[in-house]
């Protein structure tokens, strides 16, 4: 695991194999943010789960409604 800062300014913990161009996604129905890596246009692979402070209790899903 390693620490990260998201582009939006959130502090987080992501898998150790995460790369700078990976993305943190909030997937509907998920329990925690996931780190995804773009493989092709419209295709992603799962890198792993993450902890992003400030988005762990559904706060961002509530904003998107």
C-alpha cells in the first residue's frame, strides 16, 4: 500500500502497484473506492481497493444525486 493525493485534493491509501495515471472510481453499490487502470478506450482493469479520506461513507454518492 502507498499514500496518494487525488487530483481533487483528497488524501488516500492505494495499492502498492498503483501508477500515476490510474484512476479512483466510486462504483455504485460498492463498499469502497476502487483503483482502475485504463487499458483501451472504454476498457479498464481493476488494480484494487483504496481508502480515500472524505469519500468512505458515501459522501460523494450523495453529492451526485
